[in-house]
């Protein structure tokens, strides 16, 4: 008696290769775009692994848990690909082999993938913070050029609009016939900048307001007198910023401060750190 037995067969699970990279520094930021001031989506600690999806200009597009973003290639070390299971095909009806046929060998089990890092809540947001310090020259009206130092804190409201708080100081002294005369300016202010969306070189310009504490002092044989005036200043500025690595950039600025009786032209540069 001839008969055909039909049963439900299960397809063989295929394997696929997934590229991995492991963080080699204390921690690295997973950002929304491949630039140092892009919003932070997550932070990955030393020894944790991410799945590499693409490579572009010193950045890796990577998946960390269920978050896809960009991580600086200099902060990770790529490791050999490991096998990870692909979805099994839809079950199908297949005839059983005749009794005389040898049973088909079972496929080897797929290699285990590295354990997924624990879920981590994304940090940061659309705001990014930068802290900078600079040094350069200032040419005040009717006074010789002198050294100028400054510090600033920037907060990016969007990728293109930046608010900036700043402090600065300069002093110019001259001595003639045992009389020392000096003029100094300590100022605090704020600016709003418009930045062009370019990488790795950013171009920006803007304007702001500041309060200038201008002090004049005269001294003769250890006896001196000084007077300080408070003046409002209008700032017009522009500059460039170049990213050296994920959290560090250099910048150069040129600006003109409109201050009553002592207008000032400044050229200075420095470094900016993104925490």
C-alpha cells in the first residue's frame, strides 16, 4: 500500500553578520547628527558595544539599544563581526523523505551575539552647551592697541541660533616723567549669533549688548587717583569655529564694540569645550 505523509516543516534559521564597535574612553556621546554640537541622544560607557551601520568622515552611524545616532570613530574600537540570527522563513508544507532515506543533519545552532548593553535613558536634548576662552588684541579709540582676554558660555537654542554670555578685560598703561597713566575696560554682555550649518568649519555672525566699566587712573610717586564710568556698548561680531574632536573646537572672532567715547575693534581667538 502506497501512501504520502505530509507534515509541517520548519525552515532553517539563517545567520547574518553584524559589525560591532566598543567604546575605549570613559564615555562617548551618541549624537543626532555627525557634528560635535549636535543634540546628545545617549551616553555610552567604556567597554559598552554599539552596532555599526555606516561610516562617514570620522563618524560612525550606530545603533545603541533601540537608539540610532552618530558616534565619533576616534572614541571607539571596531571589533570582528559576530553572527546574529536573521528572521526564520515562513513555515511551509514539505513531504517527508521516504523511509529508506537518511535523516537530514540538523543545522548547527547560531553563535550567540554579544549581550545587549543595558537600556539607558537618552540625555541632553536640542540644547548644547559650549564654554570658551580667548585672547587677542584690542584697539580702543585714541589709545594704542593692547592685549585683550575674554571668556564666554554659549547655548545653542537650535542648530543655527546661539545665545552667548561673555566677560572681557583689557588695560593699557603708559609712563612719562614718573607719571603712570592707565585706562582699563571690564565688560559683561550677551550676544545672539546666527550660525551657518556647515561641518567641520562653522561660520557665524551676530550682535549684542554689554555694560563696560571704563576706569582711568593716574599715579605719581605712589600717589594715585582713579575714576570709573559705566557705559553701554553695542557689539557687532563675526567669526569661525573649527571642530578638532568631538568635544573640542577652536575659534577666531572679529568684532567692533560701539562704546561712548571709546569705541573698540577686537581680534581674538581661543578654544571652546562642549561638556
